[in-house]
């Protein structure tokens, strides 16, 4: 932090403790927050059987980095597009999104989905809301993590 402040001062920029606090809180701004009355239990209910069994993750859900139908694609966690429409209403950050396809024009299409990240037999996992844009004629997809949270699987 001291080196960063020295660098800012050397370039003529002034940093105050208030601006430093705002920068440190960026992670909180990107956290998924439940709508009133919803909790980890609701997420687990949606994902059970497919991803969760016996109160733990069924398999490893890791970052994806490879080709998907001939397009280079990289995401944090494993995409769960079919469940996304059921998960979106649970969070303040996503409740107003009505479709996973949020914009489209003749040159590109933007989608928003959830992904799951965790290790087999874990009793918690990361739930990530991400956006990806596929541009026509481009052999790769741009992905961006918008929000995330850690979900604890209720035991018992």
C-alpha cells in the first residue's frame, strides 16, 4: 500500500483514505445478495440431484478453458445455463434479468449465465454470475465475471 501511495504521489495524483476504502470494497460490490426470504437452501434445492447429492458436490466443477463448438471459450467454473433462469430470481443483482440472452445485434450476442465452481465432496461452492459475448466471425468468446458468492450446502 505504501509503494502504491508513493507511486501515486510521484505522478502527481493524490490518494485519500476515503478513496482507498472505496477501492478495497470493490469485492463486496460484486457479491451476489439474496432477495428477502431466500438463502443458500434455495440455491441447493435448485441444484440438487444434478450437481449436489447427499449434501455434497457430486463431482469437480472447475474452470473451463477450451473449444466449444469450434469457438475458444474460457469461464470461471462450469456453466449451468439450464438452471440460470431459476437462480436469477433469488438474487437482488439478477432478479430483473428475464432472459439469459440480454442483447443481440447482427454482429454479436451477449448472454448471462450462472456457473458453479467447487471440488467433489465439498459442502460449499462458488456460484458465479457471468456474461459472455460472442461476436460474429470471431473465433473466441469474451467472458466476464459480474457477481459471485459462496454457497454453503446445509448439512442435515
